C-alpha cells in the first residue's frame, strides 16, 4: 500500500535516526495491521521513521527507528538479544547514492513495497523520492521485516532488517534430544 503523506518531512538527516525497543505506540501517519501466523503485526509510519508492534501468545515486541528527542541510542549496525520468549535480531546499513542512482533505487523500492500485500510505504511532499517503506513477512516460523528510510537531499538510503522468532532451547533439551542426568541426592 502506498500513501501520500500530508505532513512536513521532519526527519531530514540519516544520522538523526535512533533505535529503541519497548517504546509505547507513537503517533502514526499511516498504519497497516497484519496477521502473520499467530502474530498480530502493526506497521506504523512515523514521519521518515517507523515503528513495528508485534503481539502473540508469547508476549509483545516494539521496535522504533526514528529521530527521538533525548535518545542516546544511535542506529546500530547490528543487535541480537532475547526479548521475553523471542530471539530478536536487527541490522542496519546506510547506502550513499548518486542522484540518478538514488532515483532508480527509490522507484524500485516503492514499486516493490506498494505492490506487496504486507507492504506499507509513505511518500512526503517536496520530493518524489522522500519516503519511508516497510515490508513484513513470516518465513519458517520467524517474523521478518525490512524498512527503508530515504533522504534524497543527502543521497542516503537507510535500510534495516529485523527477524523475531521463538527462542530455541539449549542443545540437548526438549525436542526428543538427550536430557541431562538427574542429580542424585
């Protein structure tokens, strides 16, 4: 789904993006609700930023990538951590592109996301290449989403990739594997 957003383009530098887990829902310009497997997923466009909310029987997860006043956590290249019963992995990269390459890449991404049933993109006034795009899917029991934050005035495209899945028990536990011997008292 592609939305033309009626708001000022406020997050104007890629370096201003910060990452956070566990934030409450932020005011959104556009929202897409999805059911992927047993999980409720909400994709939220926040200016040139995003928030993804996930909830299922194991708990909930909230990822926010945005310009957050007072945040001291810059956008990391990678994070892997446990959240409740989930394993969470996040990665980010910044592409620096020429003006013509940026325009081509922007068009490709907007077409990919707007034509996908689990895609949400928003374009901003002032530049046809100022956008935020999100795409979610379930793959082999994992929830995955990718996002793109476009900064045409800088020629920068910030891409993120996240995967959330059920935490796997240590080797030898559950699933019919060998169990450790019981302690004798």
